[in-house]
C-alpha cells in the first residue's frame, strides 16, 4: 500500500481500535475496574492517535519536551483517575472552560508533539 494511504489510514484504524477496546472493556471487565481501565485505554489510544498524525520521519531526541509532555499527561490522567486533587487549580481550569473534550484534544496534541 502506498505510504500516503498508510499515513491517512493508520490514525483511522487507531480510532476504530479505541472504539472497539472501549466496547470490549464495557462487555468483559467487571464494573469495578471499568472506569480506571477505560480512562487509561482512552488516554493511551488518543496519545497513539496523535503520534501517528505527525508527518516527520525523523524522531526528536530532545528530552525536555518529552518530560513536559509526560508531566501534562500525568496531570490529565491522574485527575481523571482521581489520584490528583488540586481543587483550586481544577476550579480555575473549569472556569476557563477546559472540559473533557478539550482534555482529549490536549492528549492528542501531546502525542503529536512527543516525537515532533
């Protein structure tokens, strides 16, 4: 298959895998573990989706940017899992209108910028 089609098809396949993984989790995993596992799988596959959106062949080896992206991912996923509770910070973030959709977009951006 042509590289151009592969570049366009792979992110679509990742989104389909995300939907399939969430359905499998919903159907197989007990309800006690569904929420944390759904959160982790969603974040991982959205990050992978962002990684496959980058068009550069050469991967960056800069560690500062990767450390910053990892920190942002830790904060977002930690908040969703209930591990990180900074009430003042999250109240400010909610006042800015940053909701679940914007957080998902930030996760995709983090995946895109990680290897850029």
